[in-house]
C-alpha cells in the first residue's frame, strides 16, 4: 500500500508543486492550507508523513501545530518534514528536531533532492516503528513556591514512580527548561520573582518545541485566560490528587 502523505502549506502553488511530484512517485497525497486542517482531522487521516510549512509571515502557526501533533498520543509518532523560509532556525534547534526524526528543509528546494529525503524518512519510520524518543519517561518539572505543597506533590509523584525536578519560582523554571527536557510541567501561577504568567510568556518565545503545561491555580477563571497552546489543563486549588494523577498519566510514564 502506498504511503499516505499530507502537505500543509498556505501557498497553493507549493501545494500543487509538491502534490505533483509526490503522486508521480506513487504516494497518496492530500494537501491543505492551515485553515482547512486541524488535529482532529489528522487523527482521522493518520498519514505516514506530514510535510509542514513554517513561514515567517504565519505568526508561528506551524510551531503550534507541531506541538499539538507531538502532545497527542494518536499523532505523536507521525514522521514530519518541515519546509521553511525562516532564516533563524538555529543549528541547535535543527539538531534537537533531528533527534525526534523531524527534518528541516529550507525553501526553495529541488524535488530531485527533496523526494529522496521523503523516501528515506518513510523508510526510517518503517524500521523504527516509532519516530519519537520516549519523552514520557522524562522528569516532571514541579513549579510551586509553597514549600509544603511542593514537597507533597514531589513525594506523591515519586511514590507513583515518576522522576521529579522542582523549582520555587518561574525564573528558576525557565532556567530548568533551557538546560533539560521534561515530559510535563506543573505550574503554579502566584509566585515571587517570576509568576506563572510571566514564565509562560517567556517560555512561549523559545523556538524549541514546548513541554505540555498543567496550571495549578487558585486564581479565578477571569484571570486564567489567553493561554498558549501548550497549556493542556488547569487544576483549581484545592484539587483532588486523583484528578492530578489522571492528568499526569496522559503525559508521563513511571520509570
């Protein structure tokens, strides 16, 4: 059966160009502008490869979709080829994406070079069975300024088998995520030095893929709003430990 490829690009000319070349190689190809596709539709399509455009004029929509794809268990193992006109994709970020089997291809590109890369990526996907490293076994970062609660959360999570790293303010958390990878961040909002909202704003500016964040907050609903796409849940204080563990289980795996 021919491999299924989805091309997501706001440029209709590029979509047509890629579809022609890929179909000529025998692949099943569907093409979409960003406004015409979403995570639920990709769950249904389940392509073998997604060719995803990152464009400096699109306000980061490509990064947001990539993060959603990687956070979702159904789509996390789909191979990704990023095509981009961005000039500020650093060597460090490219290396990081490469370890997740996400390739970055600069535009404009030659189909004679691009098509063999598509074939090689699909071959690696078939051989590996899974494209992404097991991020679920990475530590959980607990960001909480109340010492008793921080220690309680750490104890419970470690008893459940999860590795845990802690920080007591947003600035220390920002330093932690710049130095290491985590499978999940539990983030308090009201903290000294740098609060949770300030952390989210600074973290959102980082180009590398973001770790899913669960906010733990006693703030009213009107305060917790306009959150980045990598915030996947809000737990109201006081919250039940069973509710916390049910959410954690979706994004972390005991060692």
